[in-house]
C-alpha cells in the first residue's frame, strides 16, 4: 500500500488545516480566536566537535527544525562556543486538542492525551512517499516488530531481505503503533539522524526512547489526526505572530495568498506587515515571528439609562 496521491492530500487539506480548535467563537461569522504561543525560549552552546545533528539529538528535536532556526550556522562545522537557538516555542495547529496530532510540515507529533501536551519530533515521508493525511485511530501495537519489506522498497534496494527480524538492524525500532487499518505506523528507529527529516516511506518515526514512552501510555483506539499546516498564526502578548514551515509536498502555488487568507480568518489580515509576512514565509524558520500587533478591542456598546 502506498500513501494517498498528492491530489487527494490537497483535497483533504482544507478540512484538515481548518479543523476546529479546542474552543471557537459562538458566532460562526466572527473571527477565529488566535491561539497563544506555547513554550519557552531555549538556547544551546556548541561544544568542540559537535554538529547541529548532535544538538538536535541531545535536546530530542528535529534536525531540520534546528538547522532552519539557525540559518547562519554551518550545520556540520559550527564554531565551538557559539550559542544556537532551539525551536522550543510553537503555535498549536488548528485541530481538536485530543489524542495524537501530527502536523506533517513541521514534523511534530502533539500528544494531547497528557496535560500539559507533550511534543515529539518526527520523521515523515517525502513527496514520492508522502505521509498519510486524515483521521485515524491507533490500531494494532507491537513490541520488537519484524519488518516485512514492501516490494516497492525491495525494487529500490534489492539487497534487502523479504523480512528484517527484530534487532539493531531493524529500521522500525522496537515499538510500533499502526495508523488505523493501514500498513503504516508510528514507530521508533535505529537511525536517529533521520528524525526531523523527510526520511520515511510514509510512516512516522520518533526517537527510540520517546517512542517507548509514547507507546506505553497510548492504548489502541486513541484518535490520530494527521494534518498539513505549513503556516500557523498565533499571538504572543499583543503581538501577532506567524510560524512558517516549508511546504514539503508543494501543495500551494501561492504561499503568501494562502497565509493571508488564514490571517483574514483570524481577523488580523489588516494589521500585519506584509513585508514581514513575506520574509517569514521565505525563511520558513519554524519559529513564531512577530509580524504585527493585535487590533484594539471594539468599543463597548453604549448602555441606556432608564428614564422615569
């Protein structure tokens, strides 16, 4: 089984990207409430012989997320002693805050089965083998799974056996949770450098230790929602912020137009700096960046004075 074609993914996107937030306005015509930025600013000191790949693993972050948050730093030969920014602040995706939520462009899994929500960096599929989008539930779970290598992968790598047994050479790691009734899963990996990259054939990979923790507390039947939201609007105090990630699967011809359409849904399209918005979209740092100020609240309705 291969992932859904990109055309179906695109057809799904308006529903997935615009899923109802945890709470919404009572008036359907009213603007959406902007979600608050979550998380704290964190930084890391580069040590001798350390790469951004090492930083990502040490802090259990995705490699591409760390690299994009520090575009001025050589990811493979960073200067020892410099301080890099960690992508540890985020805007919640637009979707019900329940079960497991995966936003493919930012390569993060949000676990809403715990309070506060816990985030996991993940690897996803590429344009050739995109990760599924849609609503599912956790299906069968397996410890120490064997990997039945699909014929399509064996055609690419004929040296692979038909079945890879459990063990250190198994790319599924030692924990597997099936995505619905598909042949895809959320699983660990023996290739830690793949986390935070387009590195799978459609599955969702986590760091091995984090996968074990997620597996232990996630029963079969838990909802899984997989969305495609490259651009997320939020607020940080009175600042309007935009968090931009790459459009991994190239689903949008005009990112600026789509981002501004979403801004209009929140009622902030008229208060953002268009040059800042364009810069944030081009940089796609994955970090919430201020692009405007919240509009002032509407004036209070006048109260009538009773007459006698």
